[in-house]
C-alpha cells in the first residue's frame, strides 16, 4: 500500500517534469547537485547499483531501493527504468516521508 502511494506521487512528479530517469542522467544530476532524492530499482545490475549508491553517498543525496525496473517505468509513464532522480524539493520531501515511515 505504501509503495502504491510512492508510485502515484512519482506519476504526478513525472507529469510536472520533475523526474530525471536513466542511470547516466541520474548520476549527472546527483553530481550537479540537482537531485534531491534518488530511487533505484531492486533489480538493477550490481555495477549500476554500486555506481549510483556511491555517488549518492558521496554527494549526500538520499536514495531508496524500491520496486523493480518495470514498476519505476510504469509509475513515470515510460518503459523500464533502473534509476529515477527527483529534482523538486517538495516532491522529494513527500517521497522521503512516505519511504521512511514505519
């Protein structure tokens, strides 16, 4: 149920053009300081997983592993996506509160 709320919010953020998708673009946004929160698919390859998590840790960007690549893609209205970066502070704080609640 919690994941459904996250995916619904991702859809709204995507329609507002506040979502960056794709591994290389997400890494670029993290490096530039534009990414507020990063979502990573649980079926991402080990290399992609490590690369994105290391960048997020180094640049102090919150990240979460949630759903698979098809869930993330479907939530944003695209094909399968391994990584998503949210560039809006409001969407990021709401996603963070949804993902961190117990």
